[in-house]
C-alpha cells in the first residue's frame, strides 16, 4: 500500500485497484481509518477528534489530488506524492 503523504505522524496511503467508494487510509500509532475522498467522512475505523480534524483539513486542500491518485491507483500506475499538512 503506497504512502502518498505523511504529516504530524499520520501516514496516508492508498491501495491499488481498491473497492469503491474512492477513499484513502490513515494510520497513526494504534489508530486506523478509511476516509471517503468526496464526503471526507470516516467509513471504517476510528481516529481521535483532533487527528480527524487535521486529516479533514489536509484532505479538503488536496481533494482533487486525492481523486487523481484514486484513478491512477485503479489503473495500477505509480501514485503521486501529496504535500503534507503544515
């Protein structure tokens, strides 16, 4: 599962040829979640409210890049890195 970004210890990844809806994975210590790219809602797992807010902020900024990576991943091509939240 390729890493596409990392910020404040959170690792953002995407699987190749993954199931819909378009989403990305977040890992931070023992926390794991799957976040829908379009709604930015957690569709599986759990994050602390603070981490979820940071992930939402980052994903809002880079939503189009996330969708682009989703399409790239569906074609099994190398994913683009996305800038971290600063």
